């Protein structure tokens, strides 16, 4: 699922291409993409792009005078840029045709989870925000308050969009490795030093990857957004050596996903039984990542 650094790069690339441009039409390959009823999509046609924003893991395109198109890519949705309006197909499920070019949305796989909302006020826009803390704008005090408000495993707390904004499965693995903390450590059991270390790890990890992707988006549209990046320490690197200590990276499978960690750096050298850990993480989890993403704010 595209996370904060990926979304930041998409927004950066879009600002250079569509800010000030006219939205000529939105074409949908499937009616199921659109999850809102009012205002009708056609009302957005012919309007100028006034602003762009990130709302959690969503991309919000602001149109004059106060409309917003809000896209959630979920796990398999990706954006692409075209000079000419592309043809819709099974894979190309929407095209946003601007006066400067077209933005298409593709979604791989049979489970179509990506969504589009059209809203016409700031209030409705905020209503789509799961409400997690924007860590890059927060201080240690606010971070600690969000982290410890409920007792969860660290993996769950970091990836829950109601607790923290924009962090998902990939960057939480990288953050925990950097902070040398176990994914199954409980938030209520952390020392002040561990919380501070985690706060710094979140900020450094997000900052570094965002800077890298924005750098890459200087010249080209981010066409190759993936959760598995060259240079990641543990995420997607099961069985490969930890770049810090050389120990083989391990995994814990839970729900429909897995978390990767280095036992030497993160769990005191313990190779914890996969099944017991899976159970622990699963009990701290909705059934799927999609469900975690879709839970409404209480
Ligand atoms: Zn290590």
C-alpha cells in the first residue's frame, strides 16, 4: 500500500502537472470505484485544480470553488501519467483527463479496493481522514500520547491509520528496525528512552524515503511505486542479512501479511516461534489490512 513517502512523491509530481490545469473529464471503468453519491462526479468536470493535499494515505485533488476528488489507492492501486487520455480497461479503472495530460488509476488483482470520493466541503474532506497523528508535524509529547493511548503491539500501533497517519506495513518494519524495537513489544511497556528512540526513527525513516522519492520525481512521474524498495533494511528481505549486524532477517506472518525483523537488533537475539507470534499479532489485528484501513473513526 502506498505510504506517506510514496503519496508525497505522487503529490509532488501531480503539483507540477495539474495545479492550475482544468479537469476536463473523469472516466470510470467501473462504477464501484466511486463511493460517494453527492455531488455527482460530472459536477467536477470543467473545473480548475486549485490545490492538492494528502489525507492520511489518500490523495486529495482540490477543484474550484471547493470540490475535492479523494483517492485511496489501498494495496494495489497505482497512478500513472499520460500525455494522451488512455483507454479504460480491466486494469485501467479510471482516468482523470486534465488540460495538461491524463492521470490514470490502475488496480492489479481481482479485489478492487481502491476508492474515489467526491466531496464539496472541507468538513466532508476531513471526515475521510482516519485521524491518525501527523508524526512529521508532531512533537515527542504528542507522539507519546498517541502511541500509548491504547495498549497494542508496536506493529499494530504504527500501522493503524487512526493512531498514526500515513505509515503502513513497509515503513513500520523499517522504523522498528531503526529503533531496534520488537514488532510485538507492547506500547504500554516501553521506557521513555525507547519512545524517544522510536519517535526519532519514525521521523528519520519517513524523511529519508520521502526525500529520495521526491528526488526521483524531479524528472519522471513515480510509475514504480512498490512496498519493496532497494535499500530497505528488513522489509521484504526475509532470509537476507541484516545490513547492521548480518543476522538473517526473520518474519512473522499474521492476517494476510507479514512483518520482517532482525532478531539480533530487535528481539534480543531471540528467534521467536512464528506461530505464537502470529497468534499474538493476529489477536491485535482486524482480519485484513484492508479492514484496518477501512475502520471508521470511533
Ligand atoms: Zn541486525
